[in-house]
C-alpha cells in the first residue's frame, strides 16, 4: 500500500512559518476584489479567500474546517475580516449550493477544470501509461499528479489516485510477464 506521504500529493502543513504565510497565503488586491465581487457578506468573502488561496496551493478544495487556524487567521486579517467567527465560515462547508457556486467561481478564476468523468478517464489512462515504466505505486501516482496539474485539472482525492494506480500496476506487471514467456513450439507468438 502506498502512503500519502510517499507521494507528491499536496497537503496543508499544520505549522506554517510567517514567511510561508506571507508568500503563499496573502491574497492579492485582485483576489480580494474577486472575493468582494462574489461574496455578498463578510463571511462569504472570507470563505472565498480561504478556498481560493488553499486551492492555489493544493490543486484541490478542502473543507474550511480542515484549514489550520494560522492560515485562516492570516487570510482573514489580510482583508480586515479578523472579526469573523470561524463557526460562521464553516457554515459554508455545509451549504451545498452556495459552496458549489463558490467553487465554480474559484475554478474559473484560477483556470482549473473540475474533476469529473473526463478526469477519471485521464487518471486511468495516465496510470496505465506510467505503469509501463514504473513499478512503485507512489511513482505511478506522482506521474499522474504531475500530468493532472499540467492539464489544469483539479486533483481528486488521494484514494482515487491510489485506486487507479493499483490495477494499472497489476496490468503493467501482467503484460510484462506475458511478454517474457516464450511462445510454445508449434504456436505462433501473439
């Protein structure tokens, strides 16, 4: 079994330095304007900014409650939203339609495609191709991640990548072994 930590799958760090907060999680003027345009309330603006900055870092959306407090506090402070209660922001994790509209607006803003059926087919094909030259699940997953990022797809959950890499590796191993077996005398090779 491959471990998340053995791959390049991005994840939020619990401890973030002040330098990282400044360089990675500080919203630009344009991003703050985007949040004001799409968020009708201060809580909606805060949620938009947090989702925007974390998807830029990770390539996939996380729940607002999964974002470390240091990151949340920094992003909110950058737009004078420090007064917001975290519980108000986390309401957007449960508000299906509102959250979906936020995610769609953010995807358009950052130029990524939602991970849909098309993405699943891409992952399956990429994993099979990677398995022709890679044996380790983590290596196969890393190839898939790199190509999904290049093609501007939102990353799926890690388990989705792992579920695609496992049968791809098995198929690659089977194909390799069958190629090593000499044809039986009197039969033509395949």
